[in-house]
C-alpha cells in the first residue's frame, strides 16, 4: 500500500486570531494561477513592492494566511539566496495548493514580464525603457504607496509593543547605515534579521507572543533532502556539461543558474552577476545587456525575468530565441525554488518550538524594519522627487488604505495620471 503524503503543519496551542482557514477543496492550482497572473500583470516596483502587493491581495483581501505566517515566510526568503519575492510567491502557492500551486504561482507571476521581455528581444514588441517616462514614474510612485501600506499594516500586527517597535526601528537604522560602513546592503539585512532573532529570544519571550500562523508545508524532510541533492547536481553538473559540449544552451543555463543561486536580495543585486556570466562569454554584447536592463525596469513582475531577454537575444532566429528564453528563465529561478523547498519543512518544525517562536517574533519585527528601510531607499528616494509626486503618492495611499481600492486599479490609475500630466 503506498504511503500517504507527508504534510507538515506548524502546530499552535490555540488558533491565532489572524490565521486564515486551511486550504480547502476549492484551493486548486488554477485558482492560484489566476490570482498570481493578475499580480504578475500589476506588480511594479521591485521585490520589496512585490511583498506589499502579495500582502494586500493574499493576507488582507483573500485571507489565505495571517500576518504572522506571512512574515515568517518573508523572513526565511530573506535568509536564502535567490529572488526573494518569487520565493515568497512559491511558498504562498505551496501553502494554498501544494506543489501544483507553487508551480502555478510561479508561472502566473513570472509569465507576463518574461513574455514581454522575450518578445521585445525578438523585435516583436516595442517598449519605452526611458527611466523618466511619465507612466513609469506613476508606477514607481504607486509602488511606494503599496510599500507604505504594507509597513503600516505589518507594524500594527508584528511590532505592537515597545520592545518590538524599538527593534523594528533599530533594524531599519542598521540596514540604512550598513552601506556607510562599507558593508554590502545584503549583509546589513542579514545582520538585522539575526539581531531580531537574538533580541526576540532574550526580550520578547516574556511578552505575549502570537502563535505562528497556519503556514502549511506540503513537503517532508525526505523531499527537502531530494531538493537539496538536485541543487548540488545542478550547480556541479552544468559547468562540466558546458565544458564538454560547448553548446550555447548549456552555457546559458550554467551561467544563469549560478547567478540565481549566489545572489542574496534578488532584484538589482543579480545584475552584476548576470553581466559577468553573459557578456565576457559572448552570449550577448554589453549594449544588448544594458538595453534589457532598461526594459526590465518598465515591466511588472520579477526583475529576474531579464533572463528571458538574455536567452532570446542569444538565440539564432525566433524559434531558437524562444527556446533559450524559456531555458534561461527556468535556469535562473530553479536554484532559489529548490533552496526554498529544502528549507521549508525544517523551518516549519523549528517554528513550533516556544523559544523559537519568541525568536521569530523578533525576526518578524526586524522584517518590518527591513520594509521600512526599503520604503525609504530605494522605493521613496527613487520615486518621489517633487510636490506632484508627493500628491500622487498620498492619493494612491488614500485609495489603498482608506478606500480599500484594488491594487491593480490603483496601479493603472497612477500610470494613467503619470502619463497624462507628464511626470518625470
């Protein structure tokens, strides 16, 4: 008789107030796909803004899970290398509908930007990469409003008392000051999360600590070890295969998978690694790479989909370009997905421990600080440059936070206002 599938679920002494009901019979992969497709079409502004869109749609509106479970997942993905917002999307899809849901979430969120960039590389579409285009300025401003709403909502839930509010503000300061001391920004983020765990374990354990949210992990330790093994085979085998075959497709998959496995923080951090992998090797020239970088700023979804542009540009003809675009997109995201699936079952078990829950309370407060720091730089500093930007940002925040307007509608409205009044 076959063994039933292993389902790890974070136990709790009492159901948390913000926990959503467990996934039911209607939680199909198709339903997950359509939700994330809409997010993939409307989520502008980079990985931090994506976390705000996810929270607004899936925590606030759809009640898939609570703030505590969401923050736990965000904290784990901040620790792991790879595209953080896409890893969070994978975790949300896994929670909602198992492995098919994780795949559906990734396809839905990634497909729009990957198709746009591949089509642009093949000359089938024309996008305006100008950084000061009015409609693009409007999108950046509404992303700032989305992040502000996420910081406000998560702070009320995850930093409700003086110790955790202080920890959140201290974490934001640590992240903002880290570059001044010569440290890479990602080290400041990791230090802030580690500090949050220590302070939470030492200080928050005597305060009321919310039980962990019901984050369902439909993977067991054995599946986690298989994912880890596949990652090792992937990263060790592709360089050997590339040397043996000399094939463009293998070289592309090797370079992009290595970049996806080594980058912390995602987003713009991956660009220097990608340039080092594809420009010196002759897969694409420097001008093509920079053009793809410009276009990637103008499309929604994860910046890692620049891999579709690179793959399509490296191909000889439309068919080969599309095949390499698909290969490149899968190669850059696969290491981060395998890492997440390898870590989630153990993360779920760890968070069931009372002392670990206290540490996680500190980590969650630190995550609020990370979002606050990111709200200032790069979201606010990159979006708001004058009184008109402030006015549009306040209007977007009012629509989202007070009037509870759908984020996608606010995004489209802000883009239209930016284009109409010529922001930039």
